[in-house]
C-alpha cells in the first residue's frame, strides 16, 4: 500500500497534536495537584467527588450553626449569671430591711437598692443577640418585657422553644422562656416581687419581706435550672462539633484519594509526555522539510 506525502503529513500532525494534548493534561495535573480536571477524566470518580463535596458542604453548614448557637448561648449564659447575681443582691437588700431595730434610713436604702435591681433585671431579660431577643421564646423579635406607665408589663414572649438542626437527628435549643424564669408557677413575676419587697422594706413589713424572700428563693432556683440546661447544651454542642470534625476529616481524605494526583507519578508522566511531544515535533519537522525533489526520488 502506497503512503502518500499528504497522508504522512496528516499522520505526523495528528501525532503531534495528540502528544501536545497529553503534555498539556500532564502539566495541568502537576500545576493543580488534581487527577480529575474535567468529568471525562474519570466519570465514576467525578460522581463520587460531587457527593463528597456535597457532604462536606453540609458538615460545614452544621458546624457554622453549632458555632453560632454556642455564641448565642454564651451570651444567654452570661445574662443568666447576671440575673443570679442580682437576685442574690436583692436577697441581701431585703434581708437588711428585716427586724425591729432597723432604722428608716436603712429600710429606705434597701428599698432603693431593690428598685435599682429591678431595673437592671429588666435590661437582662431584654438582652439581645444579633437583634434577636434571648428570653422571648419563639417571638425573637418581641421584647419579653416592656415598660408601661412606669411598671413592667407581663411576659410578652412565647413559651414555645426554638431549636436548630445539627444533623443526624440532633438539635440544640437556642431560645429561653423568660416567663418561666421570671415567674414560673408563682402568682407574680420577679418584677412584681421586687416592687412589693421595696414597699415592704420602706414600711418595715416583716411578713411581706419574708414572703418576698421566699419568692426570690424560687426565682433563684428557676434561674439556676435554666443555666444548668444551657450548660448541658454546651456539652452537646461540643460533642456535635467533635463528630462533625471527625466526619469531615474522613470525607476529606476520601475526596483526596478520588481527586488528588500522585505528584511523583504526575511529574514522571509529564516528563514522559514532554519527551513524546518533542519527538513528535521532530518527526513532524522532518516531514515538513522534505522537498518536492526529495519526494520525486
């Protein structure tokens, strides 16, 4: 079978183009560190990589949610600590006004302290995190307590808890029911208790002071319980983050096995592809230099 000059030229050009493509592919693998540059490089591996990337994205989203929840609960925990401190201070102030030998100035001072504590507690219960009220339950945009005609309103929030999904059926509660903390099953909330205590302190009403101190004890117990629940949430969130981190490490390693190239092998392949490309260029150059007289010979 006779091979014409034009056919030899086309074959050499095709070989050169193929060698150039193989060299370019090898160079891309070395420069990117990836074995799969486009889906056609490994269709099955591409499908596996897509699934792994989606799993890592979900893990990162859950991790971000866990971190945000921790930040929110950290603020709530700080507010609960402050509420506990203020209730304790109120107990001290109310106790200082008890007894038959207490002077009027002492009783007035105790009443003023109780009023100041009430105002400070009002601010604590209306604390926010990124514009969301911490103690309003599911009514995150509604202040749990409002000042109406110089007096604190009844609880304006919701008792419905709000939780966030952390994956694998695990959730974390991010809202607190301020009404349960401030009043619970008592007939009056803590603001009313403090107001009554201030009145009892001024008048020297020891029975009223005793009733108010009992109510403060119950408020302290409710607040301590709420803080304990927040502490349990911190432990759960730490466990979730640890699990998510372990899962991410495993999936990342699996993804690396699918996508990443063996650099030593990739460099060797690039060197071989470069040699093949140079050889193809040389062969193509020799064909291109053949003159008509050489062909006629």
